[in-house]
């Protein structure tokens, strides 16, 4: 199985809740665990503006390319630099690459993407370019698929994706999210807005009832699975209170169901704002693990060396 990844995803947002270093850390952990080799990581090809134009308006694209701080760009809640815009352009190219690989090999994980809040004419909520919508439109345009489904399990509703495909009977949008949170909701084909503190049992109950039905009834030829890490119990932006084990079970529900129906799927990672970035990394790595069909437990730390250094540094403190 291939992973799509670019070092350009590690963008400098200054002091910001979105940790873009998670992408590199996920890659490093996959290699450290022996689950991926260097040659398994595919670089996205250079972005093509005509692909971005399949979803976004020319005025908004012009604002982004010229780094103009306007009503269209400022709702991103992000700084606006060329490094950042380039990162989002490559992320869209990366999700296209992941969909192509999924159609060829059944499964592909994009260590990036999932920017589901971006709308055709403006950015929102840490998202400049809706890579999910761009990739689906690209696959349709090249006649590789007609029907797709977006299984969006990020903490937040996939409002941008829902709006973009609102009148498109060929693209089924599903979002399971914390209801009383950003953003202003759009109408997906199926929305499950959970109460605060929903927890594993409620979350998984709705996943088990929704996902098989969507795939059986809509019969998509491609699924994009938005595997957000932010429903996690120690996330700074929400209180859905799902555990790591619960999120891994969620991954299994989506992935097993796709495989049962022989539907190719591409995974994108979306949000993840755990107090400890290592938890966010673990959750995303667990998703990779499920895709790879690995059943062994994940090591909780990438390196013990750092802990040893830390212990040495703190050695002068009283220990007991
Ligand atoms: Zn989110």
C-alpha cells in the first residue's frame, strides 16, 4: 500500500492550534514501526490550477495566488503566505494522487488533506482548498468514476464538501460530528450531529448503523474517508470524548465495509488537536495500521532516547 506525502505539508502557521508537524511525525512513525519503507511514500505531482478551478471560483483562486487578504481568504483563520498556499495546493494534488492510487490498488492513505471547510468562493476553518471536492471532480472529469461517497468522521461538520455537492446526486456526503460546534452547518446527504460527551458507545453505534447503509444503497465507485483525529477525548477543540480504541474501531467499520463491497477508498487526515501531539499522531498511525491490516499494538512513543535524555536532564530533581 502506498502513502501520499509531501514535506510541503509542514507549513509555518506561527503560534496556532493546528500542528502541521504531525504529517512528518506520522511518516517517521510508520517507518520506525517497520510498516512503510521510503519507497512507499509517493510525492504529489505539481498542482494544476485547472484542477483547483473544478471547485473554486477564479476570484478566490486569484486572491490566494496573489496573497490578498480579502473577505474570501481571511475566514481561513490562518496566515496567508506563499508557503501556506503552496502547501494547500500540493495537498489537493496529493488527494488526487491518492484517489488515483486507490482506484488502481484499492487503498491509499494520504498523509495530509481533508480540508472540508473550504467553500467554492472562500476559505474557512484552517482550510484554503477543498482537496476532497477537487479530487472527486477530477476523477469524474477523467471518467474514472461517476459516483463517490465522502465518509467524513472529523469532529467538525464537513460544511464545505456538503455545500459543493449539495445538488449532485452522484456524490453522497455523510458527516458525523459534534453538533454544538463550529461551523454553521450545511446539509449533507446524511448528517449525524452528536451531543457533547457522546463517547465511544454512542459514536460507534451511529457509525455501525450509517456506513453499511450508505455503501449498500449509494454504491459509490470511490470512497474518500475523512479520518479526523479530533473526536478524541483529549482534543482541544471538542468534547466528543471518543478514545483511541474507539477511533480505531471507527476506522475498522469504514475500511472493512469498503473492502466487503470492493469499493476503492482513499483516506485523508483532516483535523487533530490533542493536547499531546503524540496522541494525534498515534490516532492517524492507527488508521494506517487498520488499512495495512496489522493487528499488533502500536508503540506509544516513537523513541525512547528522548525520554532517557529527559530523565538525565531531570536527574537532579528529587525523585520521590
Ligand atoms: Zn475538525
